[in-house]
C-alpha cells in the first residue's frame, strides 16, 4: 500500500502507519494531542495487535465496504448494438405529418459505470479499542480520561483510511476507478411524432418517446439502486410546441414545452436520481426589411429556470435558463 502516514510503500498493514496517524490527528483533537505520546510506538510487549482490514469505497452509497482485496480486471471489449426498427412516416391530407416507429435493441458487452478498484487499508475499530484501552489503562483508571473520550478517539481513528493498495509503479494514494463490461442487455422502445399545419402561418408539433428499461441490475433487486447500470435516459419523455411564421412581415415566434420522466443516472463519477421535470423554451426572429438577408433572433432555453439536479459526485449541478441573441445574414 501507499500511505500518507508512512514514508515508503510497503505491505498493506495499517499498524505501520499508526504513529503517523496519531501525529496527524493530534492537532485536530486536543484530547488526543495530550495522550498522543502514550499511544505512539505500537508493538511493545503486551500490546494488543492492531488488526488491518481492506475496505473498498462504494461510489453509489458513499460508504466503505468489506473487500477481499485486489483482483484482475479484464480488458474492455467493444460494445455492439444490434437494432431492428420498423416505422411509418407520412403526410395526411397535406396537413398532418406523422411518424411512428418501434424498435428492439440488443447491446452486447454493455459498459457499466466507473467503479473504485483499489481497496483502502483501515484498522478495525475493535482492535483500536483494545489497544487504546491497554495503553491508557492508568489514565482511564485515574479518571483523567472518560469512557466517552475513549469512544470518541476510537471512532475517529477507525474511520481514517491509512493507505491505498495500488498497482506496481504507482506512488500515491489516489483511488483508481475503471469501467467493466457488464454483459448483454435488451430493450425496446416507441417514438411517435406529429406536425400539424393548422394554417399557412401556424404549425403545431408534438413528440413522445418510450423506452422499456432505464437501468439494468448488476445484482438482485429491480429498483435501479445499488449496483445498477443505468441507461441514463428516462422511460418517458415528450414535447409539445407551436410556431407562427408570417413570411410577409418577416416575424416568426414559437415555443415548446419539454417533459422528462424521472430516471436513474450513473455516469462517470456522477450518481443519483434525476427528478422529473418540464421546461419551457421560446424563440422569436425578425427578418430585417432594410438589410437584405439579415435576421435578428432571440432564443430562450429553460425560460422558467426551473431545472436543477443534485448528484453524488458533485455538490450541485443545474441547468440554468439561457437567453441568446443572434444576428445572421
């Protein structure tokens, strides 16, 4: 392991980083700072053993979990998607344009999200408790140190990762993440679109999409939690819009409402649930009569500024409303 509390790379043994850990935390905990000399220098005769354990950070839960140690990771295989799609696109009565298609896809060697692959070295809380109580027995018996003080010290020491078990050639404590091929998955979906030419100036349109699965479970379950491999797309989404264009005046205005159902997201270092949302977009353009070929456009995206999401891996992510002014020839 590589450890910030031990000078050189060595065996995955948390005990060799003990003195460095005590020294580092002494300045943060006044009580620990007073008793630090009595705790440093493990390995004296009669000392209970400080027992190491390997834990791996679960990126989804944010917790360290029991781990069996490093293991080989197969090289990534190319992902292959095979899709069968059937659909119809046509114009009815020269006014209503419709499109409809149904598809079925099989994805081979689906690539899952990033996962931590290097375990961290901790000392078990039970062994720290026994060691601290043994070393500080005179202080505890005299009443200078209370049971609650010992419990707080043990809890602090037990939650600190003492090192990272890393591949040869690395000399830092960074956690390494990588993706794996998850396997083969299948899904199907439907896309529907309409465009109605209500008049020579007014066009109405609508779209709807449905996909059968938004995530695939690595283990047991079915609620897209834990080890789910997410499609990063909603089961249901759609839009409804209108556009008015007067060719004589050169004025065009329009708007659109877009809706997305809630869905699980697990991409890169980000993990979380994207809530359902609806946003409003609007645009307006005017063809300048005095400048041939020139058009001034005003575009507003997410006009109500109401789309914000929070994910594990980032304290805050939000899409803010945006207004853009274009001048084109």
